[in-house]
C-alpha cells in the first residue's frame, strides 16, 4: 500500500518543476533557392559535352536539405539506315533528388546528395524513343560571386552496370539566386 502513495508524491513534485526550453542542437540557417544551368562533360557520352539546367529549393532549413530538379539535354546525330540521311535527335534526362548541406561558409556551400529519374533517348531507337532509369550520387560546390550570382561545380557519379563501375560526370554552371 505504500508504493501508490510514494508514486503520488513523486508525481506531485514533478508538477512543481518549471520547464526549461532546451537549446536547439542545430543552428537555424536561412537557405536560398537556386536556379542553375551549365555544361557537363561525360567521358562515355557522344557527344561528350551536354547542357543542363537545375532548380534547388530548400526543403528544411533546420537540417540543411535541398530538393532538386535537373534536366540534361544532349543533341545527338545519327544515320537513318532506311533513308541514308543524317537525323538530329535529342537525348535527355529528367531527375529529382535530395541534397544535404555539409558545409556553409561566407561564400561557399558544399552539398552531397543523389537523384533519380528517367532518361529519354531517340539516338539508339530505330523507331521512336527509348526510356531508361537514371540514378546518380552528386557532390556540389556553390561559390557566391555576388548576392544574386554564383558558380556551381557538381560532380555526378553514375553507376554503369555494363562497366561494373562508376562514371564521373564533371559539370560547371552559373547560379542565380532570386
């Protein structure tokens, strides 16, 4: 019978305490949105240089996470076997991803993340278009030149199953921060 009385006394002492707010372990940072575009070099691609455009939008400023949407566009020429004429087509990728800020300095921001999406190509299909799955891991360096402009250096790594290894794609671009 003495244990319920002891428990009631402990509960009453808890009611007498003043709650103290705990400090946030992660400082609150204000993250900007970015719009970027540039050129990429792919050692396995034909042609080896393509254009890209991306948007990075903050998902959580508290933990430094961005969501991204990226589109790659590569002009491709091929010979049509039926007519013998050169055909100009476009190969493109549309990916969405998440990127975590691992370093933020006065002018420098470093992000690590990954994307997944679809790759569309008319370069290898004999009639119509082929669609493939595209995924990559990305490390990105953003350097602010002014309050609204900067440069961006993403390095994407694509896993190529036929090679049994990773294909690094070096990118360079211009960033506009609205």
